[in-house]
C-alpha cells in the first residue's frame, strides 16, 4: 500500500522544488512553471494558502520525478 500524500500548500511544494534545483521560468496567470537543468518542467497552481488537491500534488510529484516518500523526506528537511 502506498503512503498517503501530505496536505501541503503550493508555497511548500515550490520550496522543495527550488531546493532540488528547479527555477521559475515563467508564470501564466496563477500557474507557475518551473524547470530544472535536465529540462523537466513542473507546473504549480499557486493560490495563496490553499492546500493542493491530492491529484494535483501527485501530478506535480510525477512531473518532478519524485516519489511520495522522497517528497515527504524533503518536506521534513525544510
């Protein structure tokens, strides 16, 4: 059984992504687009302090190449 997704805001996800080497390349409305040096692209919908929907978070993690366990560990290191 896979672990549960943590309940996080977009700001927390962005903090982890920046720590992994992603940088903001552009913004389209409320969506911030990040890329890393390998060319991986991750889109994060940014809505103040709202918690991201689990399906949205799962898609972000898939795009970034992270597992739930890796993300949770990186989140604790903040």
